[in-house]
C-alpha cells in the first residue's frame, strides 16, 4: 500500500475544462471515495491517476515516486472498471493470469497468486469456468481478482457495482468492505451512489463542477456539509431548505424566522454568522416530526406519504410554498391532503446567500 498525493491537477478536453486545481492527500491504507454526479470529473480524475488520461497541469505522487509522466504499467496501480472486460473465450484462471503472463511472471508464481486471489474472493470453484457461465456479481469478483494478483500499491475502482441489481449490489458492497480488511491496501472508489461512499470509505471527496466541494469522513460530510450542494447530494431524502430571516434568540443564538413569523432556535451564535442578504434553514428529515395540528411550529399539508416499514416519510407543503420531508412512525396514519403540525427537534443548518453552510461550533 502507498500514500497518494495529488498536487494542483487540471485537465481539459479541447476547450472544455474538466478538472480545475485538484489537490488531495490520501494516506497509505486509506479507502477514499470520489463521490459526485455524472460529469463532475471524478472518473477522469481516477483515470489520470491510473495513467489512462494525461495531466495538463499538476503532479501525481504514489508512494515516494512522481508518476504522472509514467505509463500505466509503471505506476504500480490496478484498476477495476465498471464493465468487467473479461475475455469470454478464456477460463477464469486464464483471465486472472493474463496480465501476469504478459509481464513474464514465472508460471509457479502466477499459479500461486491466482490461487490466493481466488481464495480471498471465494471463487476457487469457478477457475475452470468461462465468464459466460458466471453471474454478474461473480464476474465482478473475477475482475477484482485480476487486480489483486498484480499486488499493486494502489487499487482503483471505477463504479464497480453500477451494473449489478440491487440485491447483488448490497452483497458485493459487503464483499468489497471485507476485501479491504483482508488486503490492507490503499483504495480509491469512484461512485455516484452516496450509500456506497458512506458505507465503504474512510473519507469521501465530494466533487461537483470540476472541483472538490468537501473532503471528510462520511459523518462529517453528512452532519456538517460545506455548502448547499453537499447538503443536497448527501442524504436521502435530501435536506430541505426554507427561506428565513435571522434575529437574536435565547442566549444570543440565532433564531430563524419563517415567513409567518414562527421561529426555529438554532445552536449558532448570531454574532458568529456573516452578513448575508438572504438565509436558508436546512432541515434533514430526521430533524422534522409530524405532530397534531396546532401543536407544532406551523401547520402544513401532506403532499405525499412514503411508507418504508420501520418509518414513514411525510412530504409536507407549508402555507408559504416551502416544502420539506418529516419523519413519522412506521405505523403512521398520515394521508395525502391531511393537515398536520410540524415540529423541528433535531440539528438544523444555516446557508447564506453564497450557499455556504454554517453549523454550531464543533466540540473541542
């Protein structure tokens, strides 16, 4: 395993900028996820690390070597693609051994490496089979095994689960987490799926508009998003935003007033907040509850109800046009067009006119 350092990377395709001034330090043995919507540059960044795309500006270091001017085979990386790219006419053993044979590795060493990778991935019985005889999840494990046998300094995964159905995706995600523990390797995962990033990564790099928006642990990203984009992209359902005005509340803390004057007490000192012409209150579903009409902060009309078994998500429309999602019990009797009360009893967030987030002071 090796440390990875990206120093002010930029990339253009013709006149179109794709990545702009990307810097990142990944510790040896760390699992990092590049998370963002399609077109944000995350896959291009991964391919630049792998050597499959050139670097227009900046440097890439893997371990103690600068590698951005080296060919892919000289970088000590192994990549697992979204598509398995297995040779259909070869057996699973031959697919896993192919790269080692090209590298002139000794036959005994090839057999030992393939056997060990197959054991780790629990695919020993498939070694004599052809890819067409395997399920999608099994083929993905073969693709991962082909990377393992190279004994790379760095594993790169480019949306490896996106071709799997929901049940297989869940199982393979678990297998990938277990694999990371067995290999004790440095890994980078590209995904647009926040669940994959939240459950697998030590840290998440949230990307949008060619840039890094935030770097942090999964719960740092979720609980203290850097801006409105991160708050919206991470979390399901996404955070809701209500237009508010700020005034001083109890103990000098900011009070966020809705259009009808109803106020939400925040945990942020008003004096700590910058001057901004507009403010939005950010509320995640778990911080909002459905109560009896007339007993909450405001009354609202139910626009839609999602029954998930253990909980019910109630989509509300406020009188001023604002919308948010609240949680109710799994046995909730809420129904569309009902009028209910809305209570806010969890952490809330403030966003200024530049969409920057403001949170309570972090505990020391």
